[in-house]
């Protein structure tokens, strides 16, 4: 059983401290209180609370100064702060949110509102810890995967990412064709930003989520905000508190959502759908697109003011065909990774395989190169990746107008290979779909969809 959450109340009103501490203790929390800034900061260092309820006006210090000290003393594990402010001082409360407070309550504080806000803060903190903050192993894998590029162009991309990492609030726009590795650059930028690297990296694919759900995913929603909102849900902005929000395919964001995102960028404040409280947005926005956003602006499909907000710092990733010196290092990296996952000892690329890879333009960029190597690992039976196992796009299927090859020599289709690969992994994992998802480097729902698409019978493993 996990220990109770620790809550600290810092307020000079004795009556409020007593009743607030009792109400929070009744909810199962370990609640403590302090009457001054000095006492509160000392107790915070001892207690290491998850949430602090902080009075805006203390006898020995300004509440905003205490807020800054709590954040500075946390060293990446600071508490979430709920600011208590007098009625009519809403501007001060909004300022506190901009400075990093989780939320605010106006005095006189109603105990049900206090308990509810503390619970919301604890849930936001839990999501923040669960979100993708990167383990040391994942960190090394991302950095190694990007830095394998030996071309001057990719060295320039890394150099730009390292430079902007020193400015933790600057928005970044990453532009490049599909499959060039825009997400990988965004993750590297997050890891190299010292002030944000230990906080979550949260991704939102603007093209993959229906317009009706996009805002709810980004901003969150309150209970009853729409038909299916049976309970309140924090959005990605809350989950990413202190870290990075990666807006992939931002060029596909609807205009209505663009307007709301622009307001967040301008004020660092947002509201959940159906909510009435302003919440702080202490995040760096990194966006990516394969589209020409300037052309989209000219066509009226993207807001000019939002474009300028997102494009403060620009990183362009060139396609793989423009940096052929990266092909073989990336192919060797993918081969080592995928062969290990498949339990095969394939030590390298045959000379003819290298020649064919270098001669191919890779219209699908790095993603296509990885897919080619993965198919090769599936087909290869020896200890070197042979040219016979490397099926490039034009060779993967016979052309419609080409004479049919002899049936015995007919290569399998991409679908047949992927189905065989997936069935093999399921067999190796004894039907454990979560393990298969980890091996394939995809999400659990993606594995379930592929199993359904290929009609794979799971009964032998269940």
C-alpha cells in the first residue's frame, strides 16, 4: 500500500490552518501546517510535500516569493502549489499561475473546494510522473540514434538543437519530409534542455485525432463539458507540466484550435473545456510538419500569427536522399537493434547489400530504411544481411505490367512478411501482446489492430 500523500498548508490564519488540516487528514492525507513563510519553507524541506496550499499574503514574506523558493528548492521534484488569495485579488492569482502555481482558491475557502483542488493537483502530479520523462536507457538510445548521422547536414541539425536547448521557453518548429526523424529531433531537444529534461515529453499528433477530440486531448475537460465527459480529465498541457509538448503535424490543426493554442502561447494560461479556472502552462512547445506552413498561411488554412509564434526557432531536416553518407551508418544501427529483438545473430551488411542501399533514393526517408532492414532481418537466414533479403520498394511486388515470375521464386508481399513477423513474435512471446508491442517499438493498440487486420488466431496462446 502506498504511503499517504503529504500536504502542507502555509497560512497565518490559525482557524483556517486547523480546519484545513483536519479536512485533509479526514481524506487520508498526511497534512501539516505552518503560520509563516520561514516556518513553511523549513517544514517543506523536511516534509517534501506533494502539494502546498500557500497564502498569498504572509506576515514575513510575499507568497509569490515563497512560490519561487518552493520551485527552486524542489530540484525537479518540487510540490504543486495551490495559491490562496483574497476575494478581489484575482490578478494576483493569475500572476501566481503564470509563475508556476498549479491553481488558486479565493478566500474564504470552502473546504470541499480545497479538498477537490488538492486531489486535482495530486492527479496532475501523478500524470506528470507517468508521462514520458525518459529513463537513462531511453535517453542514450535517442541520442545515439540521432547522432549516428555522419553527414554535415545532420551535424548541423544536432548543433541547432543544442543551441536552442539553452533557451528553455523558446518555441521550435521542425520541418522536413515524412520519415526524416522530426520526432527524434524533438526528443533530443527535450533531453538536452537541462531545465526540462527530467519533466515529461508529451506528444500530440494533430493529424491523427478527430477535430472534435483534439481540444479535449490538449486542454483537458471538466465533468459534463460534453456528452461523454462523465468525469474530469487533465489534458496534455497538464501532463507535460515543466516539460515539452510536441505538436506533430501541426499544419493539420483546425483553425478553431489554432486560435486557442495562440492564446496559450501568448499568456501561458489555459482552461479545460467546460472549466472556469485559469491553469498555468509551464511547457516548451515544439512543433513539426511536413507541410509548407507559409503556403498554408497564404491559402488561409493556417493562422499567420500562430505561425510566427511557433516558428521562433526553425530546424530543417533534409531528406535521406540528400545525405547518402548517413545511409549505411543508420542501416547498421537498425540492423543491430532489430536483429537483437528478433533473436538473430546478423553481424553486418554484405557488400552488395551496401551497394544497393546506397543506390536507392529512399523516398520514405529514414523510416523506409528502417522498414527495409526490418524486412531483411525477417527473411535473412545467414549471419550477414544479404542482398536477397533486402526488398526495396520497386522490388517488393511485381509490377502490374510485368510478366509473372515463376511461382517458386515469387517473393512474399509486404503484408505476408509483416503477418509472418508478427505471428513469429507472438509465438516467441507466448501470446503476450504487450511484450510484442515493446519488441516492435509500437503501441499496444497498434499491435491489436495488426492482429485483427491480419486475422491472426490468438486462441493457441490464450
